[in-house]
């Protein structure tokens, strides 16, 4: 009975939910929670911006590589055309000598 009474007194000694100290503590916890959520949102935005910048950089690199590949293909085709023209000129010269 003594233990029950002590437990009941301990429970009754706790401040009520409308107590100013309890309300102040709840407000402080809510402010900390809101600040934590704001920091989380800022980090998410920063990650999204970094991901977008990385994607743009990769896109630019891919465009450069594609342009380089097109330039190389054009150069190869020009060399083929030049070799064919030289071969045709030699063939025509050989035909003209006969």
C-alpha cells in the first residue's frame, strides 16, 4: 500500500499538460523539430542541385564526344575520298599511256 501510495503521489506530482513549463518545453521541442526539417530540406535541395549540375556536365561531355566522333568520321571519309581520287587519277594516267 505504501508503494502504491508513493507511486500515486509521484504521478500526481507531475505537472499538468496545460502547465506553462510543459507548454514551453513542447514549444522548444517543436522548434527544434522544425529546424531539423528545414536543415533536411536544405540538404535535399543542395543534393538535387549537385545532381543537376553533374547531369549537365555529363551531357556536355557526351555532346563533345559525339561532336568529336562526327568530326573523326568526316575526316576518315575525306581521307578515303582523297585516296580514291588519287587511285582514279593513277588509273586514268595509266589508261592514257596505253
